[in-house]
C-alpha cells in the first residue's frame, strides 16, 4: 500500500514536471520572439504566473537603469516605494550600485483588485528568502551580472522546492532574452548616436525630421527645428586645445539632453553645430525653449582643468506648418538662414526664420512673441 502511494506521488510529480516543462517551452518561445525589453518582461510575467502563482514580479536591469514592477493587485505609491526599496536593497548586495543611482521605474497592475488586508508581507532578507513568500535571483550570463529578478507572494504559503527550481530555469531564459535585447539596443545606439556627445547623429536626424515634417504637413500639427552653433568655437580650440573643445561639446550636449523633453530629438548636426527637432511645438514655444537654453549656457561656464570656459551660442528656428516651407530641405534652409542672421547681428542671439532676436531678446521685426 505504501509502495503504491509512493508510485502515485512520483507519477503526479512527473506529470507536473511535464506540464511545467511544456509551459516553460512556451515561455521561452515567447520571450525570444521579441527584442523589446519591456515586452520580454511583461510576457515573462504573464507566462510565469501560469507556472508559479505569485502576486508581484520585479525585474531590474543594471545598464539601462530600469526597474519593472508587475502586479496582479492594485499598488499605491507606498506599495511601489516599498517594493522598490526591497529590490534595490537586495541588488546592492550583489552589485556595486551607488545609493544615489536613480532607476527609471515602470509599474503595471494587470488587475484592479487589492489584497484582502491591503498589505504585503515581504521577507526581511530577500537574498535568503527561499522557503518564504519571496524569491530573489541575480541574472547572470558569461560571469557578468546584468540584473536581478524578485518574486513576491502575498500569503504565508512559501515557495516550494519545485517552484524554486522552475523559477531558476525561467531566470536563465529571461536573462538570455534580455541580454539579446540589450545588445540589440546597443547596436541601434551605435548606428544612431554620435560617439563624442551622446546625441543622435545626422542620419537619425534626417529620418526623424522627414517623419515629423510629413505628419505636420498631413495633419497640420506643429513641429519646429532649432539649429544651434557655438560662438567662437575655433577660438576655444586654439586657446585651450582640442581636448578642451571636446569637453565643451560634451558638456553642452549633456546640458541640452537634460533640459529637453523626452519627445525632443537633439542631434549633433556637424562640428560644433547641434540641431533639435521639437515635435508638437509652435514657433513661439520654440523661441522660449531657445531662450531658456541660451540662458543656461551663459550661466554655466565649462570647467576644464583649472580653466573656466565661457560658452555662448547662436540659434536659428524654423517651424511648420508655414506657407513658405513646403519641403524638409526648405525647413532646414530656413533655420540655417535664421542662424546665419543671428551670427551676423553679433552672435549669442536667436533668429526665427527671418525674425532676429537680440541679446536681451528684444525683436528687430514686426513679429513679437
């Protein structure tokens, strides 16, 4: 009788393994079918839920500084902060991450119900929470840690040995998929990013401006183009050296990247010239954006060794829709012309098509913003 019971238990265990392996195979096929990291994480969450029931799955990737929190119950801000603190506390024990490092957090709740008591019971030590209501796994490939995964179950029921082993296999598959996604992202960045400044390159500029201009012409939605040229950049190179010139370009580019919206497209157009595509932006808004950038440059000299290098720039702006602009080439030419006029009137000025703004932003034309 005892032997029959054992045989039945072994049969049931083998049946469960067979079912779980089938689901694991489906999960593997799904996560390798895309190179988008967010899609990979969301798919892994949904598929894992069928194999190992849980309430919250968190995935953190070190290089892009991204944290996903996916839940089948509604999470408020305090819940998310608590989960984020828990995950990052565990991550800092396996990776050298400064306390002030900011991770962009994406939260997705797939159901609207809240847990019965409204609270979550986290294990105190997520690195040793096997057998508790949480699991923590570093994500490693080729001896390199790229991130980590954490599962939380909103109950006292611990994860079983079987579930632990299944999650371990899922982590291996997920790690490979996310690493492939990261490599793909890096290759894309190399193809579209300027290596010195970190801004987009001219190839990407041409693609994006053509796309935005087409939308503008078709739906009459505004788009503006801002051309920026650093004043007396040759003198900076001659006086302080080309390394100083590179430092100025990097610092200015960093300032631009920090001061723009996510939808804006900053580009190293060539040499010391930068172009910014401003979607959904009319001329007046583009002018005030240029005014703000101009002020930031004036107030923040670039430090290079013991030297403090004062940097100013001239700006040219064009916008669409505009009766005088029918093509992308005409839009670029209009911004270039405005930039040339800003230079001609003494630099450190903003030109808008044929409208020139002086140092104190008074205007020399009938058009006032």
